[in-house]
């Protein structure tokens, strides 16, 4: 059986990912928009923020808008997805939103995407996962760096991989997905991705390879 889900791990900013489409999630209670979506919004001269100000988007779960990038990103299009409230975001939401993102991209017929799940590119602000951890452990204050060294990182990567695969099975599609993380987390995420995809005939993991600018070859095509 040919792989239907090919994973890459990348540490570049989302606007430099050489793919057909970038997926950027944003929270309803984040103003201004933060993380990967904030960087995309900045590159697009506030286009996502304008949609929020006009209330065409609210950031609620299920909100989505497809935008052209006009050459301001390496990818020609961006899919911005609402994630709901940051303080209520948990592992079930991770699975649900990854499944939603992959389903939508499959419906669009794209071959390659880049996404920064769990708001890993959010900078100094606590990640969504960290907020969820603090709700369950009020006395703790573990940051993403400490959490990433625990078994929970592997479990979360498993969630992402399995949700993406389920969505592709349902859509009958194939996809190359580039998972973007902070550079200092790259090796840990690579190991977790390798473990999550090992032994599955439907998935492969290609490590940290980054195609040269303009040379990306979508899955299922040849040079």
C-alpha cells in the first residue's frame, strides 16, 4: 500500500514553508492574533485581523477562511481556522482541529500543507497545552520545554498523526504535511514523529528535509 500521509518536520517560520497551503489556527480570545497565525496576519498586512474586526470571523471553533497570499508567503494560499477559547483548549481539541484542518485541505485538493499545531510558534506566551496542564495541575507551572521532554509529547504527536490519518482515510486522499515547531524542539518532535509513524504502511516520516525555494514537488507527481 502506498503511503497516504507523508510527514516532514520543519523549524522555519510558517511564511517560509514551501508548500501548496499553510494552515494557521488562531484563538477567539487572543487579540492581537498570536503565534503562526499572527505572523501570517502580519505578512498579509492585517488581512485576518480585518476579517475579525468586520466580524466575518470570530475565532470560534469551526470558523475558517481561505486567503490568497499574493506572494507575501512562500505558499500561495493560507487556511485560517478558529480554535475557540485558548483557556478551554485541550487534547480533544487538538485532535478535532487537526482532523478538521486535514479534511478541509483534502477537499481543496491540495497535495502539501504546513501547520504549526498546539500554537508552538506562539513565542513567550504559554502554549495552549501549557494552559490545559495548569488547569489540571493548579500548583504546577510547567512550560513547553519541560513538557516536551515527557511522554506527553509522544502522546500529543500520536494524536496529531492519528487525527490526520483518520481524516485522509475518510476523504480518500493523500497528503504531505510539514509540521512546524520551534528550532529548539525540532529534535524531540522528530523523534516523536518517527515513533508515531513507524510500522504503518500508510505513513512515512521524512525527517527535517526542506525543499529548496520554488522546487517543491507535491506528493504523487514527478519532476
